[in-house]
């Protein structure tokens, strides 16, 4: 069940909408190479740490971090029990244990990052919903690049339509969260993810028949090393965090449901593998289309998949049905991710402020909905209002993916590697000594040093 829930969280718009867009923004193969290396060397080790914190703490992220830091700051005192005349041990806190509770701030940062991400995620999920109807009505039949760009441009230029879809998506998300029907949804993931996978494989096969297939493959898999820069590396690391849903506590919440018998290393590796495969498949589909129709990938922007896929759907037999099915599956993938984005906030409000699930969902839903208005307007009415060259959506996206998630992940790595007692981690992970030590090197040295260096170089 954990694998389904965590895969449901990981596989979403990030893989299919954002990954190809980021690849195109950062110049192709160089980004893909760094992305895959970051998943293996940085993101997966931190994912293990995050799930570990959740499973050991068994509460919302803020409380789990507090609990673990307290536990690790205590030490055993052995004394003679006078009455019974035997040795007893008791736990005692270090006097400075209050300092350690600052770690709960990582949980707080995650809650805020989740709300920020969901606010724009919901707007993009709205595009997906609108495309279900367009696909179903045959709007993509024999469409060319101009036509496809026009459909997308008309959608994002209309704040009322965007607001409508954003509102519907937020209501659906909050309804599911309020009802707590996660169990049902997790079961649905069992069919949805394989369904999405199958349709992606079919589309990738279709892409092999296009003229631009060779160019697309070269673009994705032959890295131009000159394109590697600190900002490309930061974007790849941020994308890895975003795509695997790490650095903000979602996986801590899911980890708290993970049974003690499961191996954290195995389940997280499975999720990371599934997630990365979906992202790569999305690239295999999009880039041959891009090169077949002479689109300039470097100027594509967040509309990339919405402008390219309809052309492919429009020219294949049974395209309307396949397109409708595709956008329905993408919508479900988005909703299983959005639930996990809001869940850290919800579990915190329920446990700490004794709110009901319904009240917490409505309050957080309203807040997120309100924030989302900034994103939907940044494609039309306020598109010219920019800070550091970025509009409102760009700022939220950059702030979360390039700062908040990597920072959250960095702190989780330091927390697990240096603060938590090694014995607690070893007992919980139960890996063989070689695997455990390899993981420990990654979590204590490789991940923190890489993320810190990239922060310093990439942000300046
Ligand atoms: N991983 C999701 C995606 O790729 O679409 C987005 C996401 C979900 C990010 C949950 C972060 C998170 F906590």
C-alpha cells in the first residue's frame, strides 16, 4: 500500500508536464544526465531518510521530527535502585535538548512548500481537465502546430475559465482529503499507474514512427557538456526533489503508515524507479514530436506538452479516444499527487489543533485556492508583472523547487546523518552493512555537500 500511495504521490504532472519542459529549458541531454544522477546519488538517499523519519516518528512531520530529535538527545543513565537492589536504566535528556526541537521547523517549511506547490499544481491540473473535454469533442483532429498553439493560448488567456477549472480541481482535492478516502484512491492507483504507463508506451511507440525521432533521441540522450552550468544542475536537483515528492514531509506522512516489516530501501527504490521511468517515457514521446514539427524547444515554456501532444493525437487513428483517455489518466495522476501535497498540513492541524478532517481541508483548501489565483493570472492579466524576470507563477515554482525542497532535503539529510543516533537508523533501515554504509556516505557527505555547493553557485 505504501508503494501505491507513494507512487501515486510521485507520479504526476511533474513527470509528464514539468520534466519535458525543464529538459527543453535546460538544453536537453545534459539536463537528463544530471537529473538521473541526482535521483540516484542525492534524491533517493534523502527519500530513504524522509520515509525513515516518518516511520519512526509515526506522527505528522512536525511532531515526528520533534520526537526523533528528543529521542536522540536522550541518553541512558544507569543507577542502583535502592529498594529493589538492582540496576535500572532510565532516559535522561541533555540539558540543551530544547535546541534540537528547532528541527520541527523543517516540518513547518514542508507544510508551507506543499501549499505553495499545490496552488499552482491545481491550475495546471485545471488545464488537464479542460483538455479532457477538448480531446473528447474531437478538437485535435488533424490539427497542426499553429492550431494547437492557438487552442492553448486561448485557454490560458482566459482567467475566468482558468479560475473555473482551478476551483473544480481544488474542490475535488479537498473533498477527497476531507472524506479521508485515501484508501480507495490508493487502490485506484493500482490500475491508474499501469494504465498511464501502457498509454505512454503506446505513444512512445508512435513517436518512433515520426521523422523527428532520431533528433529527439539525440536531443535527450546525447549531453552537450557545455550546457552544464550551476543553474542547470540546481534545476535538475530541484526537479528530482519535486518529481519524487521529497523534501517537504509528504513522504514522512506516508512513511508513518508504512509497516515495520517493509524494507524502506526496497520500497523507496521501487517508487524512484517507477517515477523516473514515467518521466523518461514522457520525454521519449514529446521530443520526437517537437523535432518533427520544428518547434524550438528552448522557447517552449510550460505549455510544451499541451502544444505538442494534441498534434500527435490529431494525426493518429482513434486519436480522440486515446487523447481523452490520456488526459483522464493524467488528471488522476495529478489528484493523487495533490492529496499528498496538502496532507502534511492536514495531519498537522488534526493532530496539533484537534481540528476535524473536514474543517482542516476546507481551511487549507481555501487558502491554497486563493493563492492559486496569482498563478492563473500570471498567464494573462498580470503576466507583465515580474520580479527578477519571473512572473508570479515563476517565482512560486522557483522558490519551491529550487530553494524550499532542496533545503528541506538538505536538512533532512543532516538530521538523519548527524543528529539521529546511528543505532536508531540502523534498526529502522535494516540494510546489510555494505548498503548501509554506502547510504550513510551519501547522506552524510555526498548529498549535503552537493546541495550546498549547488545552492551557493546556482543561486548567485
Ligand atoms: N511529485 C509530484 C509530481 O511529480 O507531479 C508533485 C509533488 C507531489 C511534489 C507531492 C511534492 C510533493 F510533496
